[in-house]
């Protein structure tokens, strides 16, 4: 089971007051020290659109100095992908929405145009650069409502054709998915593409179902999960969406289930408590309050 910590990207991007670069780097170091090896550390996007992430070049450089860290960086198109590679990024996350309305709001393109951008990125990447594809609004769109399963599978058809070796992540962008919906969509996707063995799930916790949805995905074979320390997050281009499911909550749940995550919960809780105090942030999650200053109990206590 693999956790992808997305707080330094998805968690920070909606915070208005600029977080000093040194503070961001300190969070990255502490998260890595807690055992989170895969961290989404930033985005290569217009600084006008997301001014919080305007220091991404410095973040890439800092990540090289953090032992054991495998950072990934979100890119919305081939041009920013090339910029990320030039800056030294070795794992890129390409994002495309199933919903045309959301894709146009997010990256100013029709989804088909974004698939073309993904193809150009894949074709131009140098050897050694990995690409993951985040399929946004795979369950619900903030503008048009529930997304049809057939639309998701049709987009996946095109993405698998242009990025056959990419990890695929289905994203509950608005946090409106329910466990049955999550399980059914992943089951359908895995049946449609039996050759794909790397599926990820990106959950938001708008309606308090983030953990339940992760558990539902786990039960149908998904083993890679995004989460944000302190439950920070929320898409600026998805009205009404709140933070991601809290990483510490996910770690606690799997620990209680006897599933190893490789994460030191006590160390993570310390980082999450500090993250919850960031000016302008909107934290979520429950485990920090439930455990208080007692630290984490042994599994099954």
C-alpha cells in the first residue's frame, strides 16, 4: 500500500497568504522523515493562477537534497511539462478532467485537447521521466453534477492509448462520491483495462466520506492513495470542494486494519498539528483531535 502526500501541492495551493519557501521546505523534510516517500511537492502553472506555488523552481531544487524523497509535480499541459523537466522534475502528474465544464475552468481546454497535450508530453519526455495521469471529476463535476461511468471509461480509453505506462488516478474532485460509487467505478475501470496494475485514488472529504471511499477502493484492489496532512486542500477551480482526506486519518485507519503504510504516525501527527495552524489554511481530519497529545495507541488498543 502506497500513500502519496499531496498537502504541499493541493493543500497549499488554495491558501492566500504566501507560505515562505523555507517553511514549505521544512514541511517537506518533516513529511519525508515521517516515512512519506512520494510527495506531490508543487505545480508548474501560471503564477497568476496559483500565486502560492510561484516558488516551485526552488522547491524542485530543495527536493533533491531530501534523502529518500520521490517528489512529483503537477503540470496542466505539455509546455509546462517541458518547463518542469528543464527544472529537474523527474515525476510529472498530468491532470485532465472528464467534465468539459471543469476542464475548461481548470486548464482552459476541452478534454480532448488535454489528451492531445498528454500525448505530446509523453512523446517529448526524456528517458527516466515518469508520468502519472490524474483524471479529475471522475465521479462528480461542480458545474454539471454526477459524471457518467461511460464518460470516464471513454476518457480512460484515450489516455491509456497515449500514455500506456502511466499510473492512473481517479479523483473525487468535489468529495461527493459515495463508497458504492467508488467501488463500482474502480471495478469497471480495472475490468476494462486488465493490463493496468497501477491505480490510484484521490479523495476529498467534503461530505465526510473520504475514509469510507478509500476503504471501498482498497477492497476492490486499489493500493495507491492520495491524502494531505492536516486535511488541507480544496480545488480553487471546483466551487464547494473542501480539503483532501487527512493523511494522518488514512494512516491510522490502515494501521488499525493491520495494513502497513511505512509512516510513523506520531511524527506525522506533529507535522499535521503544525500544518493545521498555517494562516489561511482550512484543515480537516479527526485523528489529531481524537488523540490529542497522547500520541498514537498501539494497533488494536
